[in-house]
C-alpha cells in the first residue's frame, strides 16, 4: 500500500494533548519565530517518522489562524537515523522559516465548491456546461474529495483518482474532463488566495488511445436513412446533412432567420433542454447559404402565416423539440432498420463536413460554414474519408502517372526520367502531354516536351 506523505494524523494531534491555538475573530497574529518542529516515531511493525510544526491557515470565516500540523514524512526504513529525518523536516519548514509560506484554507473541497465556486463561476458558463459540471461534481469529484481540506489536496491524491477512473473503464475523454474540472476549481482557489498552487495542473494522463475512426454516412446511406424516417424528423435529418448545423442550432432556428428568396440562413442562437443561448463559439454566429434542395424542404415546412419568432421545428405549444426524444424514438430505430448502427445527430454534421471536403471545398470556407473557432478542429476532427472516395483518389493518381492503360507493354514508347520536387520518376511522354495533367502535378515540375507524334488525338 503506497504511503501518503501528506496525510494529517488527527490521532497524533490528540495524543499530544495540545489544543489548536486560534486568535479571536479580528484579533492579530502573534509574531512568528524560527521553528525546528518536533519529530517522533510511531507504529510497531512498520515504524513511521511523524513530524509536527505550526503553520498559519485561513479559517472557514476567512480570518487568519494558527494550528499545529502533523504529517508522516517517511518510514524508519527510508530514514534510519533521526538526523536524516530531521533533514527532510527542515526542507518542509524552509519556506515557513524564510517567511515565504502563504496561509492556506482549512475549508473542505465540498464547502469551497458549494459556497464559493458554484455561486460565482458556474453562472458564467453555458447551460449545457453547467449541467455537465453539476453531474461531474455530484457523481465523481465531491464523493472523492469533498471531505478533504483544500490545503491537503496533493498531486498524488489527484493523480491516483484519475488513474483509478481510467482503470475503472471510463474513457480518456471523460477522465480528461475530470482533470479540467479539478484544474478550474483549484485554479479559482489559487486565484482567491485559498491555496498556494493549483496541484491539478501537475497531473498527467497517459497517452490517448484512439479508437476506430468515426464512420460517416455516404450520400446513398443518407437517402436510405431519410426513406426510413417520417416527417418532420425526415426533414430535420436532411437539413442537418445539407446545412451542417449543430442539432441545437437547427432546433433553435426561427423563421425570421430564414430567407428563402436570397437562400440564406442566419444562425444566432442554440437550445439545450429548452434553454436558449448563444452559439457555441463566436464564429458560431454566422450566415450560411442554402441550396435549392434545402429551400424546397423549408418551403414545404413553412406555414402560410408565420411569425418571425416561430421556431421552424416546434411542438404544439411552440416550445422546441427535444433532441433526446427525437434520437431515441425516431433516429435510432430508423437507423437500425436501415442497417446503419451508431447514427447520431452529430454524425450527420460530420457527414456534411466530409461531403464538403469531397467536393473540394477550401478549409477556410468549411470552417466558416461549420462555425468552428479554428481550422484545426475542422481538419482534424470533422473530415473523414469515404471508402469509395479513397479508391477513386488512388485510381486518379494512377491515371495521372500511367494513363488509362496499366500494361507497360502497351505503352508503345520508352519510359523517360523526369525530376520534380527532388525525386526522379519515369513517364512516357504522353502522360505529360496533357495540360490538365501538367497543372495537376503542380508548380516546379520539370517536363520533357513530347513529340507531336505521341500527342493524344
């Protein structure tokens, strides 16, 4: 069993028979002098060195106080002589004796989170993020650290917690969220003077193990899925693929932000569990063009008399549809019936991004249409290869190099060496005769002028 080097030994403090000395509220602290601390052994079979010293703390009410701290600094096997153990204790007391140590809070993690952090920080976050933090705190973080004082939290405590969660079967992404949540909370504690450092920043996660690549839907599969859906879910799913909107953005779309004459959609808000908010990122506030097919779908959905504030997809009471009900009761059953497991609303957005890439859309244009804050998100997360397109791409390269026939005996002319980008390649003249093929190879390519006799007719 690993030794916790920072465990507070309450029983030792009781054995010492010395009360915690705390000044009256509003009182002044006594002058601090140099201290060596005290050291004694504890235990029989496994003997430990226990050190005690005085340190300043921030009490629950925010005033300064002083208490005597007990801490295990190691085993007798590790430090066989008192002199070696005293050297370790001296290192711990160095900052206190130099006057560099700052008081830390004796408040528990749970009290700090509920009384300080949640009232101040949580309201600044988006509703969906607030809901995620509440779940993470209630189910994982507070049960693990709620009773621990802020000053007693160590990197080892947090690292062990994260490691146990990973080994317990939680995904890397979920445990990474725990790490970020702890860092945000302890970062606020450090900023507000409750602790001297954010120990969560010193924790590490193992190298991320990527699972199988996300499989997006092909155009044929999208049509197959649409045929299995009923209105209005069919139109909803098709619009996600055709526009690339996030599911919350489409659920929050109002007729006042749809211009069918000039074929534009304005994305100005999103909705999550009935709560409307601004889009996910600054670039999420955007105007996107729509094609004739999208206009046709929206024209059918648009009522004769419509209020600009009316949602495109709404329940009978005018409230937005519930994404989870649509997913569970409509999309999942239709996808299963169509032999397309693993389909989600977000997968339709990924499919839209991949189709943009297939038709040769520049990365900057894709970023703008999808509302991403950075092009790296578009490139690294949203672009996927469709197997048919991969095969066509490889065959296009072969046609570029060898022409329509792959049998060298049928080429009818010798291969010649050409050099470009520092590499040498052999081509027959007719391969390089086409201007379109020359452009495809890019600038800086060295060409050998073909003989008129071999130019394609």
